[in-house]
C-alpha cells in the first residue's frame, strides 16, 4: 500500500477522494481544502484521513508517497511544483497548468526528482476509449484522415477559464492518446455572448488542428447548447468509427463505409464509388474510469514507469490550448506549433 493525500475536495476532488479511499492499493492519509467549512463536511465521511487546510503539512510529511491536486487550474502549477519538489509522485487535474511554459517546468521537475507526474485525463481510462485504441491499433479503420468531436451542453460557466480550457482537454487528450500525431498548426474561433466578472470568457468555440501527416482534427465546445452531445467521429480510409458517450449501451459504432477511386482510362477521369456496408457495435466493459486510473497510477509508481497520461501528455494538451487561445484572440489566424 502507498500513502496518498488529496488537495482540493470540491466537485471533482470528492470523486478522487472516494476512489483512493476505496482502493486496496492506497491508504488515504490526508484530505486538504482551504474552505474549512466544506472540508469539515467531507471529513465526516473519511474519519481515518487527517483533514488539513494547509497543503504545506502534506508536503512536509515524509510518509506521504503521492499527492493528488484537484484545485482550480490557476493553482495547479504552484501546488504541483511544491509537491514534486518535496519528492511526491504527483497527480494533477486537467488541464495540467494555464500555459505551456509552466507545464514544461513541471515535466522537468518530475524528471529531476525521479517521481511520476500524472495528469488526470480521465477519459483515457474509460472502457470505451481503451476499446477505440485497440480498434485503431488493429488497423481496422485503415489510415486515419480526420477526428471530429462535439462536446456541447448548457454547461456550467467557469469563472477562471473559457470553454476551450474547460471542455477541450477531454477531446485533446483522447486525440493524443488514440492517434499521437505531430500537430503543426492550430486555429480557433470563439465568442463570449455573455460578459461576466468584467471578462470576455468565450463560451462557444471551434478549434481546428492540422497534423504533419495530413490528418485534420476539429473540436466544437459550447456551454450554450440546449442539448447535450458528446460525440467523436474518426474517419479512416477503410472504416469509420462513431463514439457517442450519451448512448447507454452502443457507445461505439464502426461503419464499413467509405469510397473507392476508380480510374477510367477511356475518359481520363476518376470515378468515385461509394461503399456502404455493415455497422458493428463492439461490446465494451463497464467500470469506473477513476478507479482504473487510481490503480494504474499505483502500478506505474511500483514499476517506475510513466503513466498513460504523463506530464508530456499534459503539456501537449496545454500547448494546443494556448495556441488556440492565441488564434481565437487574433481572429482565427493559424498558429504554428512545434513540440
Ligand atoms: N478529470 C475530469 O473529468 C474533471 C472533471 C471536473 C473537474 N476537473 C478539474 O478538477 C479541478 C477542480 O475542479 P472542480 O470542479 O472540482 O472545482 P471546485 O471549485 O468544485 O473544487 C475546487 C476545490 O479546491 C479548493 N481549493 C482551492 N485552492 C486550494 C488550495 N490552494 N489548497 C487547497 N484547496 C484549495 C476549493 O476550496 C474547492 O473546494 C479543475 O482543475 C478541473 O479542471 C476535472
């Protein structure tokens, strides 16, 4: 068993606390939140964990092996840096930090201290995304041409980040995990029809990414949609896949559809032939992603290997978000990226 502490016990931190507490691999030693009243309420359910307001107590405790940070994004860097510097394996919520330079600092700090930096890109640990990964790796879809995602609903307006930083990390982490291509340019458009906190915080955004290998990705995120849609389409030259996370059972559908180009020499032109074949929906397991992720974090610490969503994958997501923000503020011009 390893000793763990969770900093930030709000909406998401609460789920993390529950999963570490129920895991056979982890001993939940501390819960921490600067909101004393809220902390006292949570502490009632976890009498074996010490409840502290000051995260410094956790960093100073040498018996703590790992720390999970589930505080607002603008606090991630400072807390994660202190955690890594004190030699703790560190789990940080998505997005890793608010800019690529600070994410890079964390990646280097983890390397220097010989500890694991893990980013909670939860979707990577869902049975559906694991299944899609195995389908792509089997070659069933063929060469991938595009990745299209829609993540929209009447969403909770965040105070510190726009809709891109709130919702797009999910799709960007899925994109990176499934396809791992080198992005070359990012462009984005967004609007903020409602001004609040005297800020222009975009609540609707479209993000486009071009990749070295010719593939293209499009992401649509929106807090102002009357319907909730969570859909990803991945188009290959053999088959195409639709992942609909709102579907209770048939979340993944593989369509044997596509086109074939036939050249007719006599008329010197290409003919397009459509192929509309069967649709297949594979069976997927059913388990809580966070539970799987807690166990994966433990296994990687024991084996001294990086997690599937390590600091570099966190940096990838943040670098694209940063470029997208820059593009959005400059009328959608493509921003080149190189990492
Ligand atoms: N992986 C996911 O699917 C997922 C889902 C939701 C949120 N998140 C991420 O989780 C993080 C928290 O989001 P949330 O929705 O739980 O927010 P929240 O506001 O509900 O909770 C944040 C908590 O952190 C506490 N806090 C703030 N600063 C602190 C500090 N310095 N020390 C200790 N406690 C501190 C606050 O008092 C609050 O209780 C964000 O980074 C968010 O992006 C991830």
